[in-house]
C-alpha cells in the first residue's frame, strides 16, 4: 500500500525522533554504573533499632566504631508507642490454614464493599 508523501515524511520523522529518544535513553542508562553494592542493611540506629545501610550514616556525627543515623527517629527525638495487642480472634485467623489459603479470595471479595460513595435518590 502506497503512503502519501506528506504522511510518509511525518511517519519517517516520527520514527527517527522515536529512535533518537531511544538512543538517548540507551546512552543515559549505559552511562550509569551497572551495579553498586552498598553492602548489607545491618547497621542499627542506637536509639530506635531501625536498620540502615552504611552509606546512610550521618557523616559529620559518625566516628569509626560509632555510626550515627538520624533519618528514622531524629536521634531518639521521636518515640512511638507500641501498638496495642491484637485481639486473640484476629491472631487466630492468621493461624488458620483454611483462612490463609483463601485470603486472596476474601480480599478480592471485600475490596469493593466500601468505596465511600454517596448514593443520591
Ligand atoms: Zn532511630
């Protein structure tokens, strides 16, 4: 099928623009380091016990052997209360094999039961 000249020019420029964008993306991603290993997330905040990677330490307050992290609790300034204990019936649900086998179906079934709509008569 023959493409009119004007449409062919548009299609051609669109294709070359797409190819140019794709090549810019490839150039950008190929310029990035392929893999950076930050080690394991094993460093712990001394105040709240949150886990961090070594590179997340607060540089100017950290010393060798004593790393400081403040992104979690602002140096112990934020203390959250422990959540209340769950009801034993709720906990028993998660220990029920049948419930755990069918939990996906339960979630799907109840996902649209309350969506906050106001019904007008
Ligand atoms: Zn903390």
